[in-house]
């Protein structure tokens, strides 16, 4: 598990769980998972990854920064769309391998134009066969207009 030079190496389990030092446990790719929720409603907006630089920039700036695994690049939420996330609280889980951001979200969080990336539900109680997803959220912006894509 690689350690990021911006943060001290994780210590003992007791230190991770009860200590006051931020010592994130990055995975083999140098990442931690990040769950982002709306601070007002508590709704889950998105799940992404952070490397050490994204975590450090988030802490320093109060704006959400992430690491794109597909693009292999750091990105600030809203740098293209203007749909920024102001971080009101940042938490780390018990063994410091997951981050939770509580944010003020400007417009939608999802690149599909919806407020949340979790806009479809899986119906429960169905046995066998194909499962048909159910939409729960409408678009709040036009992604083609915002990102210039079809």
C-alpha cells in the first residue's frame, strides 16, 4: 500500500481508530474512496476517488478535488461545468481508508445532468430475469450545453 508523501504513514490500528493524526490508508493505486453528500439534505451525490494531492487540495481550499482513474488526472469539481462543491465538513472513516465530504452543491453533481449520480433505483423483491431500473431524478441541467458533448 503506497503512502502519499503529503501525509504521515498509517500507524497501528489503535492509532488509526482513536488517534488524532490524519494518516490515510491509500490503496495499491494510491487512492482512497470518497463519498460526497449534500450537507443540507444528506442525499448521496456521488462517489469518487482521491489521491494524496486531491485530499490535500480539498483540505487546503475547502473545495472538492478528486482523482479521475480513467483520465489519470486530478480534477476540481465544477472546473468545467461551474457546478462546484464547497466542502462544509470532511470526515475519515475508522481505519482511514475512506473519506466523506459534506458539501454545498451548485446545480447538479452528475455529468448526466442530474442532481445526484444515484438517480436510478433497483426494484427489490424480484426473483430471476432481467432487472429494470427505475428513474428517480429528472435532469436539472443540459449536459450537452454544459460540457459541449452529445
